C-alpha cells in the first residue's frame, strides 16, 4: 500500500524543464548630493535589464561624481601612508588599492600623507553608506514573471499565465496567496514579507531573495490541476555572528564628456536585492510496466515472509516459551546472589593423574569420548578455581533458592536423595551460566573437571554415576 499509493510507484516520473523571463515596473525619486533631483525608472535601477532567471533592483547607493583620469592622494591605510617620496614606489600597484603610484608622497589631509596614484579622481570613499535606502519607493515596484515549463517524456507544456487570462486581467491583478494565487505579477515588498524579512532593512545593504516555483504534478488528473506553487526565502547569509561582507552590491559608472572633450564619469556603488527565480518539479503518470514490477515485488516479498513464518513457527514459539519460562528465576537468583558469600574458599584439589587431553590439570580419565572435554583450549588455570564458578554454580543459598523455586515443598534435609537433587541442580546452573537456554535439539557437554568438582562436593554414597546421558527435555543430564 505504501509503495503503490503513497510513493505512487505505478507511475513513470519526469523532471521539469523550464524557461523564465521577467519584467520590472515602477518609478522612484531621489534628491541626493552629487546627483541632485533624479527620477529613477526601470532603465536606471534594473541592472542589468536581462538576467538568467534573475533580476536586480537598485535600492541604495554611494555616488562619486565628476571623476576624471588624473593623479590624487591614495586613501590612507597601513600600506599607503608615507613620510617622504622614498616610501612610495613609482609604477607599483596594489590589488586592493585604487591606482598606479607615481612615486610622490603628497598631503591627503593636514595631518596625513599618502602615496600619490594615477586613477579616476577623486577616489571613491565607500564608507559613507546611507543608513536608510535612498530608493525606498522600490518596495512598491512590481515584477511580471513569465514561466514556461515542459515535461518532455509526456509531451506536456504549460505556462504560469493560465490560458483564460487576458491583457485586461494582467493590467490590474496582483499576486495574493488567498485572493489571487494565480496572478503572475508580484509586488517586491510582499515577496520579501513572505520570506519573513523587512524590505527597508534588506534594501539598505542588499541581499538575495529566492522565488521558488514548484511544478510538481500528477498527470493522471486533468491538466488544469497542474499549476505553479509559489514560495519565497532569503538565500544569502544574514547570520549576525558572521556578518563579514554582508548584503549584495556592485559598481557601475555613467560616462560622458565635458565641453573641453575630457572624459568624465559618475561612479555608483549600488546596493540592492537580487531576485533569483528557481523552478523545480517532478511529474508522474500511470504506466503498466512499473505497476507490474512493483506489485510483483510486493507480492513476492509478502509470500517469502509468509513462508518463513510458517517454516519457523514451531521454533519461534519455542523461543518465546523458553523466555517466558525462564524469565523470573534468573531475576530471583540475581537478587539472592547480591549478598551471597561462599561458605568455603575454592581450591584445586590434588589429583592422582590427568589424561593427555586435559590442559587445566583437574580432569579425570574417561573411556567415553563425549566426556573427554577440558574447560580450556590452552594450558592454564581451571574454571573451577574462578570466583564466578563458586558464586554462580556452587553457592548453597542459590541452589536452595532454585530448588525451592522449582519445587516449593522440597525437603532441604541431609540424605542421598537431597544430595542427588543438589548435584543435578548444580549441573543445570552450570549449563545456564555457560550456555544460557540451549536450543531444543542441542546437547551441551560439561567439561570433565567441572563434572568431577561437582561430584566431589555432592558425592554419591555408593560412588555410582551414570555419566552423560541424553534427556528428552531441554538439556542433557549427568549423574
């Protein structure tokens, strides 16, 4: 259901191919030093007039008028401040400077001297940025976005200007997410507000705003259900903790000649908002091939799972039963063991001899191959000398608790029957410690050293032990 319905795996997919053109409209007025009263139309603030799925609107600026090719003092910094001509190198230039040094040290102000440079003079002082955007009226400018998309795999073509739209409608409509969501004309202030930004703040130093157009469509439905979905977000970094080189700006110049035929220019460092139109989307349409493939894979996976459940039903049921059966006893034994103290210090008892296959030095010979097992794979200390062996296997309080848990009316008095019961209980404790709950058909075998250590502590009076035998219950028994 998830694959077929939610992921729509019965469809063939295709990615959108898009083209975008924009047209900005609006006028503004400024009256600033160096430029005077000036009316700004689209040819002044829309720079460049055509971009690749983007457009720029000028909102703030630093103007340096009447620049001419001449010599003038360089702006002061650590590399340009001088005391005499010897501090300046004729013909040298700095990539961060403004021109070519003449080799002279001249007055920049009454107190500061800098190296003279050949450049466009007077030089631009780009620290005098107005605190408020000069072209504040730009917030009411509008832009017409014309977007055409194609899904070539389905031969599907559509524009964001709907087929029933006429020129009269375009002259008066304006995008509004509630009242007019299909109008392709957007007010700049509204787009910035939808990105949760303030236009005047962003316009002071500039920025980059993304206009996102989502053309994701289900082409199994009629064509009129497939349309653009607009959203807006700020694309440049405005993190206050990392505010080096904030905003967006660039320079351009307007050139002209004086009556003396001298080339002059007005340099403008422009700040503004660049709008990037980003189109994306995926379309899907029903196709019999992916439908058969995905349905077949789903049915095959379900069938395999069902067969595995049927084959392993008995084993799964057995595991759950074992977990339920043994769940409480280990918890009770753990509680008893917390304060359990062994009555005697376990030590290695002396043996008369040990067979060649024994590596711990505590095993006894046996003529039965299944009992010729040592606790070690290399020469070393026997497991029966470990503290865990005494605490988990031979602890008298633990054994009594286990026996009473299994048989509440069991008599703990001395006797052959009670000793045998303790001996078999120790066997089970050892198997539980070393093997856990063994599978139904398994045959855990205890090492010879462990078996004889247990028999020494819980001996048979007649010294008759049957040895390893297979029980039809969950674990083998040794007596």
